[in-house]
C-alpha cells in the first residue's frame, strides 16, 4: 500500500513539473514574459543546474527590462565558483542591452580568456556569441580553442560566420579546409558554397572561388581541386571547361570510373549544349572499358543525332542501331539497347511491327521482374502506337500487378488509364485515375488529376462525349508523332465546340504542339487565351508556366517571364509548378540559389 502511495505521489509531482516546463516555454514563445517569469523562477529554484531554465529566466528579465535582476542572478551564479564561461557572455550581453559597451566588453573578453583554461569551452562560448550576432568575438572564441587544441575543428562555424560577414575569401578557405582534413563531405560543403555562386562566370564570388582553387592546386596538386573546378564550371554552364577538368581527373586516376564524365554529358545534353555533350560521350566511347557505360554513351550520341534529324537521316541512324545490336546482342544487362531501337523504329520510322518483334524476343531473356517490367512497358507503348489497345492493356496490367508498390507499377496503372482514354473507355480510365491521385510520385498524381478532370468535366456537360472523343483522337495522334494532324484535330474542337468545358484543355494541348513545331507566336496566343478567359480554372497555372518558360527560354523576354512566374508564386501556391516557378523567378531576379 505504501509503495502504491509513493508511486502515485511521484507521478503527481512529475506531472506538475512537466506542466510547469511546458507552460514556461509556451508563455516565453508567445511573448507573455510576465507569466513565463513566474514559472521559470519556480523551475530554477527546483532545478538550479538546468541551464535552459536559468537562460529562460534571464531572457524574461531582459524582455521586461529588469536588467538589474538579471545582473544579480548572473553574478550570483558566477560567484558560486566553477563558473561556465557562457555566463560571462550572458552578463556582457545584459550590459549591451543597456547600451553600456565598456562594461559589456570586459565580460566578453573574460569569456574568451576562460577558453585558455579549457579549450573545450570554445564551442559553447563561440555559439553564444553567434546567438547574439557578436561575430568577431565568436571568431576569437573558435580560433583560440583550435589554436590551443588542434584536435578541435570549428572551421564549419567559422565558414558560416565569414559568409555572414561578407568575408568570402576566408569563408572559402574554411570550407575547403573541412574537406582537406576530412571533417565534412564535399557535397555538404558545396551545398553551402552554392549560396554564393551564380551562373555568371564574371560574378565576383565565382572569380574568387576559381582563384582560391587554382592557388591551392598550385601549392598542393590534388584531384580534389579538379573536381571542385569542374563543379564550378558546371554551375557556370561552361561544359567545355568542366570536360577539361574531368579528363585531367580520369588521366590522373588511371582505371577510375567514368561515372563523373557520364553525369557531365547528361547535364550538358539536358541543357542543350549539344556539341559539348557529343564531345563528352565520344570520349567515353573511346576510353571506357565498361560495356554498359560505353553503350549508354553510344545511345546518347544517337539521341543527339535524332534531335534535328529528318527522314533522310533515319537510314544512317538505323545502321548505327544494327551495328550496336550486332556488337552487344540481346542481354539482360543491356535492355536499354533493344528498347531504344524499338522506339526509333516505331516513333521515328513508323514501323511498329519489327519493334514489337524485337521486344518480344527480349522478353525471352532471363529477366528479373523489373527488367521484365521495363521491356513490357516499352512494348505496351508501341502497341498503343499501333492501336493494339487490348494487347497493350494486358502488358500494362501485368506490370501493375507484379510491381504494384513500385513507381513503375503506378506508371503502368496510369498507362492503363491513358490507353483506355484513347480507346474511348472513359469510365474504366476514371476508375484507374481515382486510385492514382494518391500516388507517391507527384508527377503521376498530377497527370492523373489532369486526365481525371478532363474526362469528368466533359462527361457531365455532354452526355454523348462528342468533344471528348475528338480530343482523345487528337491526343493519340500527338502520341503517334502525327503532330500536324493532331493540331488540325484540336482546331476542329476549337471551331465546333466553342464555349464548352473542353476549350481550355484543347488550347493548352494545341499550344504545346505548336511550340514543338517552333510556331512560338501561335503557341503564345493559345496560352494567353487561357490566362485571359480561363484565369480561374484548373489549367491557368499551366498556361502561366508555359508562357513564362516561352518568354524565358525562347523569346528571351525575362521581364515578361518574371510576371508569369510571379502569378504562380502568389496565386497558385498549391500548383505542381510552384517550386520551379519560384526558383526560376529568383534566378531571373538575380538571387543566389541554393
């Protein structure tokens, strides 16, 4: 019975203590300092060694301008002996708040002096100086501690402080030292340096970083400096210079992987720096001993050839594919080759049957479920192109069943919905899309929502679904790369279904196709029409983003691009395009982007 009574009393006291702790912090955060003070006085009395409680008490006194009481409390703590030097910083700051700098400096110096007794005090003292933006004193604390004990490393803290002070040269040195001594990863350091680097190679910070790296490379040659220079050149979109650094790295590290080179080629290709990308991939083909890397580079070179190729060049491209098939054959680790060849035969040469045969042959290989899904997805796409919808649905459904918890499975389900849409089975398409709106992939979820709304909105208004069937046909034509026919089919909807719900979807789709045909003025007209007449509807953010990208990348009118990005930032904060719009807007405004 006594044990039970003891447990009950103990639990009651613990509950009361926890409640006091919670209320003290809550009142402090809410700015109710008088109420918070009551609880902190009680907590400090009960737990005199808890630093967070006496810091809360001091803050309450200072916010209420009870500076004398804060001073008395701190002096009492200091005079008690075995003093933690952070208390000197607190006392000094108490005088700073009273505009008494001379007295404040005495205690700040005392705090730094205490580090000589124990260098481990350096972090706590330096951090407290940082908290109160006393950056010069924070530097003194950190550097003194490191001088007294070389095992301590506060370069990361120093780098952040130098950055805040605008002392970029010292910031770079501190960050680079972290990598050299192995106290921080290169990627972590570059994330912080990236705040100060822009795309402009003539930017003062860019020039200084390049100079710092070159000086270090001269004093202590190391591939690290080549890697960092390559990173800088990539940020500046100087891919040729980055390529030079990557070649130097590869030559110095004989037998090393060409993965960095592959990444550079992909970045250059994605940024449409085609000549630079060709040079990088060409180098990989000549120097790689890994057949998969070499094949990927060869396929990328073919992709570059196809960007501006017409039907006259297709024969030479086909010979390249045939040569690669003869060299690599059909293997489980090079599935990208038959898929790329099949897509070329289908979507470029419009000969789907040999492509289907190639992929069905590939399915006979010993594949795991992901390899099998990879082939079946490509095969399904080609069967859709060939209007063999039912067979395509079988393959997509098989992937969906075997990989239901993977993104590939979700993508297959979307393709089931899309194929059903092309087929005119709108009800089954909607059934699949409702599941996908909760997809873990935001892109799939967004596409599913768009297609779902297209079907549902245009089924309620028109029970015969005439316009929707026309749109599905036009969408299929676009999928088949019959772009001019698709544009014409969409124009038929715009002329014969004016004012209907489907008009904004039709304008957007036609605008995208016109843009792919480089008819930029016509595309711009379509997007502007959506913004003007459908500004409150679901596709308004799509139109604003399309216009912004068009003005930014093609028409070279950055001010107009900024206007449309800004519309998304302020009016469509739940838009899929919001993060990219905000980033692009800041780039155009001249901000440093992390």
